[in-house]
C-alpha cells in the first residue's frame, strides 16, 4: 500500500495576520478621526444655526414692540408731555404690542447693559398698564416681566428722528412751512421736554459680524392729542 499523502492547509501566516491587523487599525483610526471632525463641524454649524435663529427671533420681538409704541400723555408738574424717554442705549415707552400682556398696553424698557469688557446684554422689561397710572417719565415702574433678548453685543445704539419740539412743529404747521425731507436725528429724545414723540426710531447693533438695523415709524400727529391738554386747536 502507498502511504497517504499529507494535505496542505491554506491559511494566513503570522506576518500576514499582523499586516492585516495593522491595516485594519489604520482604517479604523482614519474613519474615527474623520467622523470626529465631521461631528465637531456639525455641532459648530448647528450651534451657529441655533444662535442665528435666536437672533432673528429677538429682532422680530424688538420690531413688534417698537411698531406698537403709542403716545400716552402724562402731566408732570402741570406740564403735559408724552411718556417717552429715549437714550442711546435705553428706551422706555408704552407699546400696544407687549411680549407678555396681550390685553392691555404695556410700559416697556429696552436696555443694553454691560456684561463684560466691551460687551453688553440686551434686556427687555415690561409692566402692564392695567392697574398702573402713569404720571411722569421718571416715575418708578415695577417691571414684573423680564427677558434677555441678546447676549454678547458689541455695539448698541438708538437714534430718534423727529421735530425738535412741539412749538417747532406747531409753528411749521401754522405757517404752512414745507416739512423737511428728512427731520434731524437725536441721540436723546424726551417726550416730556419736547412734548412730542419721535417720528422714526432707528436701532443699530452689532455682535460679531455686520451691523443689524431696525427702524419703526411712529404716528406723525401726536400733537393733536396733546392739544386737548393745552387747550389749543391744531
């Protein structure tokens, strides 16, 4: 009888197995690193998107409040004027478009407050006029609602375009003078001192990119309301 032949077994050598393991490890490392980069970029873009949505929402809320500003007469020490106090970084007035009370007009305050070196946080405060008697621009208001509209703001500026005073506008009307194509702008506008509210409120602010601009057109004839208190006919 012939001796049985040995059968040759096909397989990997130890060297081939080590090479294959090394290549597989490299592939897994590259894949894991690529996924990490993608995930980080996705998280950043998602964070930027969420921040942009928040900023757009804040602009919409600001526009809503500013568009709803109404001229409310207050008589301070016998002198009638309007409840409106506008400064570069703070605006206080009355709006029919409150963010919390949708039944009554509200007294609101929008202020840019320092939160760090060269940075500001924009706060909105509101109080309903349901049980509030306004007597003067400087009276103490107990705001019962407050929200942060914007964080990390680098620049914030209100400007107010309108007539310099009730007398100036009344005189122009009485003399049939032509209204200027563009009324002057002011960094401060007191409804009590000028006995008017501005005709346009402009807002410019910047966070990190290009400035954002908002504007609101107010009523042009508030002196008609005030004339009832002055006993004059306009």
